C-alpha cells in the first residue's frame, strides 16, 4: 500500500524551501474517530484507502498524476529519450521522486534524483522504515559519470525485487483521463491513481465513490482520484484527511495540502466554503 509520494522540481511542482519536497500522504489522522472503515489498520500504521484531489488549475492535478506515472515509467523503462524537454522549474537542479510503501507489513522508502535537462541520475536509495521511527539503509548510491541507470530493476536482492514488483504490478497509474468511473477495475492489494477530470456527471462520481468505499471496507486497496466533482466534499461521505488540494499560491513551502490542515470547521458547508475560495484553490 502507498504511504507517501514525494516530488520536487518537476513540471508545476517546484522544490520547496530548504530543499524539502512536496507530498501527498495516505497516513490517516488518528484524531479523526469517524469512518474508521475507510482506513487500513495493522496496529502499527493507519493508511487511508481513498483520497480525492482538487486543483485551481486542471494542470496542477494532472501534473501530479504525470509525476507518479513518470517515476514508474523511469523505473520500468529508463529515462525517456525526450526527458531533456521536460519542463522543470529549475533546469539546473535535480528532480526528486520518492515512494513510501508497505509491502508484507514492512515499510520502505525508494527514490531517486535526476537532472532531466542533462538526462543524468544523481542519486538512488532504498530505506527500510522501522515502526519505532528508525531507518535501515538497504541501498544508497551517488552516480558516477560512467553509469546512468537505476539499480532497482536489475537488483538480485529479494527486498529490492519485492519493491520493484510492487511498483510494477501494484502501483497502478492511469496515464489518460477516465471518462467513466465504471471503467476502473479494482483488485485486492492494489493502489490506483486515476483522473476523473473529464467526467462531468457529479452524481455518477458520487455514487461510484460510495460504492468504492463500501467495497474497500472488505479489501486492502487504495484509490486516489483527481476530480472537479465538489459534491464529494461531503463529510457524511469522506473524512477530512481524504480531501486534498493542489495550489501553487497558498504558501511558499507547499502546493499540496489536505483539508485536515485547516483549523476552521466547515462541516456543514464544505462545498460552499471551497467554491468561496476558503481553501486557496478557487
């Protein structure tokens, strides 16, 4: 299952202050006591099974999906021949990609940095994240000029093969917009990333999410969607930590943030508050 996705200096996502990356986190807020069936809980970690993302600009939400797809494609197929044409806020600095995931009840962070304008990797790492907060470095590499490929795809170590297999088979990122939610086929032990931006029937999306959440109660599964359907902003349907926003104008430090970060309570008029621009997106 996906724990976090971190990125920086890629498309519309710039490197944040002090070099920190931007992230979407599927770690559930333990202070939220309702809708516990929406989370996976193994007594060590609580992970959300659903997240909906909204953006001021459709480009922002689509770029997050593109970043996830780009990372997966680079791992599976190497750098694309036209990677030097990818727009990055700072063409001289590395783009940063990292996935945190749970595999067989163990937790890992895998990532790499690459200067796309030069088609050069600068670092790659795999770390085991312990439940006590400690870390064990499994693999860490700063690239020499004689090598320019990731080690993960060809690694012989079992743990690295497991991480590669999870990214290849269980981290499913749809590269094109799904006009009909029913086109999405959902299976156990998978994490799905999908864009529903072009689906204009908000009632259809609402009904689909309702059915998905019922299905997910009995499954270890995750779904992250980008959407314009503000009808989903209903706290009778979703938890506060399941609603996310993408905006490049809210702060200097972060452009991806969740409703859960806001102290104000809009429980009765969440959709109206969003349309009034209370969350920095409209």
